[in-house]
C-alpha cells in the first residue's frame, strides 16, 4: 500500500496527462463517428430524395404540390411542384409554377374558388377530398390530401374520361330502356330465393340537384313473400303461376312466361277485369345454381278483351255459317217440293180427260210456280240482308190472300 502511494506521488502528473489524453481521444472518436453517421444518413436521404424525385417525375398520374396563401383579403393557391405527367396531360409548369394561380393568366380560373375551398377544408380537417375537374374535353378525378407540412396539400389527378363517356352512354341506354318500359307500362320484379322475398319495383323520375338532369330509376314499392304475392293472381290461374315459379327455382327451365287474370282491378286501373303477363328468367351464381329470379309484369287487359271479342265474333261467324248451311238444306227441300209438283202435274197435263181436270192441273202448276218464285225471292232477299243491300218497297196487299197462300203451303 505504501509502494502504491509512492508511485502515485512520483508519477501523478503523467497519470493525469494520460487520463486527459484518453478522454480527448474518446471525445474526438465520438465526434468523428457521429459525423460519419450524419454523412451516411445524408447520403441515404439524398438517395431517397432521388428515388422520390424519380418516382414523382415518372408517376403516371398528374400530381401537384400546392400551398394556400393569404394576400390581404385574397386567399389563393401557390403551386410548388408538378410532375411530368401533369405537364404532358394538362399545362406546362412554366406557366404557373411558383406563381399564385389567382394572378396567372394561363390558368382557367372558373374552378379556382372551388379548389381554394377544398384546399382549406382539407388543411383544416386533415381528411382527403375527392372531386371532379374537366379540362380540354378531359375529365379528371381529383384527390386532395393534406401534407405533413403546414398549409401544404398533395393533389393527384386521375383521368376518368373513358369512364365518364361510358357512364354517359350507359345513362343514354338506361334512359331508352326506362322509356320503353314506361311506354309498355311494365313493372319490374325480383325474387330472392334464399330469403323468400318477392320485391316489386316501381319506376320513378328524379332530378339530380348537382347537374339538373332528370333520370329514371327503380325504387322498391313492395316486399312480400312469394305466396303473398300469388294472392294477387285469380284463383283459377294461381296454380299454373305457382308451377311456373317452381320449375324456375328447381332449374327445370331457365325462363318462362304465363298469362293470367288478376284479382285486384286497381293495379292497372281496369274497370271490369284485369289481365297481365309474367315474364321471368333465372339468375345463377358461379356454380350455376339458381339464386334469384327477375322479370316484368306486362299489362295485357286490352289484348285479352280484344281476344275475347275476336273469339266471340269467330263463334258468331261459325254459328252463322251453321245456320246458313241448315237454311240451305231446308231451302233445298222447300224448292224441291213445288218443283216436283210442277214437273208432276206438267206430265199429267197431257193425260187430262176433261177441261176441268186440265184447268185444275194448270192452277196447281201456276200456284207452285208462284211458290217457287217466292222461295227464290226470299233467298235473294236473305242474301241482300247479309250484304246490307236489302231495299224495302211499299205496296197494297191482301191479308186474306196471304193467309190462303200460307194454308196452301202447309
């Protein structure tokens, strides 16, 4: 212990110097190490920035980095960066980059006020906003997002021109379809097999508040079970309609139709009776299993009433033909009777033995001649009646003579 104290007493200066030098070396080594780490991090940051710049410039979506500015009472947008896709699809950045859009005469300012409102809202709420913008016959979906930096927004534009045109074409086709359905007074229905839910949709016309355009669409009018829906069908046809649904549900047939009478006259505002035609088709899943049915109700009351009238006219025509055939058969007999008398008495006339007998034969022949002529006139008059060409002649007649003729006919 005394030896250690003696050594410390002799060499304490060197020991202190060595200790200080050791701490200096450690401090310098730490500084160099920290500097090396910072340089390495800076190189990595530069590499990431280059990658970000490459991604930013080659991104296929037009991109804008903007900032909200306030100049007195005026609020606007200052564009900080744009990528190549923006300059290629929209406007070269040299026209407005690092300029205030409100002061740039190269930008159409029609939607600038709306963009400012959106940017302020996104900056305040930190929630993304999706809107639409049109430029040079192109349509873009605009996604505005708040950046981590204050008052900075990232704006992405997606070209939706083809989708927009497709939607417009689809709207035109749907409008034509709705017009056809409305003109035919059709009612659309859908049946969910799994839930046994029969849905009847009614077409209504609505107006889009944003565009001012009117469009037609279906809205659910009734939802009920299938058996409840079948109660609207007349009991004489209910079984056939139920069988059609069972065949469709089982997959026995893929589509079908049936005509039937309805119980409720108020459905189509009919007066005496109401008819409709049901058209149905099955909808399958990926495994080709029937999951639902869809179709339309088509009012056919006028068609059915016309069909009934035509059927009644056909039956009447057939009855008229039958009566005409019976009349001709009866007339052939009636004609043959006087004709036989004329022929018979004409043959007996040369054999008459006295003048009285001859006069009697001649009277009978003349009477049957008149009767035959009357029958022929009646047939002609009947034909004129059917053709609507009968003419009425007024003349004096003897009732007694008419009765005598009827008695002789009998």
